[in-house]
């Protein structure tokens, strides 16, 4: 019985392999006549690296935290006149008890640009082409900032903190980040110096 079934499996496998070979030959003939060639998708299919970068910034939600908000009919909305300029430098952070925040959750300003939690308070960076943004940054810095999670993308700086350290942008590949950087260099410059982060010592690990 076992022998029969083994033979049957071998026969079936041979039949399948020969069918595949026939299919392949058929495909070969078709492609030769219709001249279908594989295409290399450059810039994610967009016309230029900058356009691809703009698209990535839009769909990856960089504006959510890096663009201040203004009040609209349905509540806060992105103030695109200050696109990607980060936490408004002059805006006071709401008074809070950092220990309570660490225990109970997070505090976020209505601009979505300042975040307080167990790590302290961080302010979304100015990503515009201004010198107070990424205007003087080199591409390598931008890649290091996100891939190695280093503030300013420099060695010997503090680690990038939440929520940025948890963002999917840190998982992007070099080409995607280079496209975003190329786009950010073309953004209208907005002068805005971001307050320094107020970091707390790391909390004790949960028992
Ligand atoms: C959930 C909010 C949030 C989102 C979404 C977000 N960021 Fe950030 N980002 C921050 C905060 C807050 C900081 C400051 C972190 C710190 O001080 O360590 C920051 C910092 C950065 C820095 C480091 C700036 C510096 O001076 O070192 C870069 C670069 C950056 N963000 C790029 C991006 C890009 C590109 C996107 C979209 C793909 C994005 N961020 C989406 C909140 C966010």
C-alpha cells in the first residue's frame, strides 16, 4: 500500500513538473512577441525624488506632530502656513505634575507638537529648510537621526526620545529617508527655535 502511494506521488510530481515546464515555454513565447519587460520603479513611481519625499511626508503623518495646529470648524487642524515648523517656540507647556503624568498617561498640547510622559517633555523639531530647522543638515545626519535615533543626527548627542523614537519613520530605508530629506530641503523656511527637551531619569523597570 505504502509503495503504491509513493509511486503515485512521484508520478503526480513528474506530471506537475512537466506541466510547469510547458507553461513556462508558453510564457516565453508570449513575452517575446508582446515585448513585456519588467520596469524598475524609481522614486516610488513619482516623477522626482522630491515629489516622492513629499508624498511620504504626507502619508506618514509627519505633519501630525511637526505642523502646529489652528482651530477649524471641527477642532484643531494643520496650520499649513507654518508647515513642519515644529512646536511653536513661544508657546508655554501646560502646567503638569511630571510624576502624575508618568503614572497616569500622557499630556499633549493642542498643537500636537509637545508630548509629556514618563520620559519628560519633548518638542517636535522644526523640519523646514530654515537654519533653525534642517536647513544646515547634511543627508547623513538625517539618516543617522532616524536610523540610529540620535538627536541632530550627530555622534555624542542624546538619544531621540518618544514619541519620535517609536515612529515608523525610523524603519524607513535609505532611499525613502533620502527622498524625505530632499523634499524637506525644498520646504518654505520657517524661523522657529524649538525649546530644549526636559528629560526625566528613566523610570525603574516594572516588577
Ligand atoms: C507622534 C508625533 C510625531 C510624528 C508623527 C513624527 N514626529 Fe518627528 N519628532 C517628534 C518629536 C516629539 C520629536 C522630538 C524628539 C526628541 O526631542 O527627542 C521629533 C523629532 C524628529 C527629528 C529629530 C530632529 C532633531 O533635531 O534631532 C526628526 C528628523 C523627525 N522628528 C522627523 C520626522 C519625520 C520625517 C516624520 C514623518 C515621517 C516625523 N518626524 C513624524 C514627534 C513626531
